[in-house]
């Protein structure tokens, strides 16, 4: 099977539709991130140096990304998973999930940045450069975590 742009777009639409059907999943992701930021605020009371602020931001992003990406692979029914595995191009499926997760993590990163700005003083000197780094970081996290989870998922489907 070869790459099909039309199939790719439909798979991304499918991911968005799954997300809209299960509103509690995105809400739980936001609550997790905001609770982590608030607990950090209570722990540090705005006394974070720039290096610690950056480390804390990316640690929260890493755990939220792991939850979000794992959920995107596990929220589909077994029948849909088999349908994707047998009838669709694997390149389309993994690229669509990766692109969707990049968008999801980018949006989550911006929400986290806004939440951090409410509770902490932002040590960011060039906000545009930081947002660019955030988008590239979302791309990297999504690519790495998607490939790991996809590898585990395909092994699971083949073994059953």
C-alpha cells in the first residue's frame, strides 16, 4: 500500500472526531497539566531560577505528552485497530497519528505556557523563539513517543 493524501486527511479527521466524542480525555489532560503547574507554584512560591523553570516546564510537558499519545493509540476499539492495521497504509496511519499528536502537544504546550505565566514570572527573553522551540519540542516528543507506542501496538496486534 502506498501513501494516499486523501486517506491521510481522513485519518486526521478521524482522530479529531474521536477526541470530540471523548471530551473527558482532553479535560483530564488539561486538569493534569494545570494541577501539576499549581502544585509546583505552591512548592516554589515563584522562587524559580530560569533553568529550574525550564526543566519544570519540560518535565510537565513530557508526562502530559506520554499520557496524551498513549491515549490516542488506546482509545480506538479493537475492530478499528484491526481495520487500520489490515486495510490502510501503515505510513498513513502513523503519519496521521503523529501529525494529530503534534497539534495536540503544541496546543497543550501553549496552554501550559499561559498557565505558567499566571503562576510564575516568565524568564523567557524571546517569547517567539521559545514558542518556536515549543513547537519543535512537540514535534520531537510526538515523533519519538508515537514510534515507540506504534512499535508496541503492532507487536500486540500481531500476537493476538
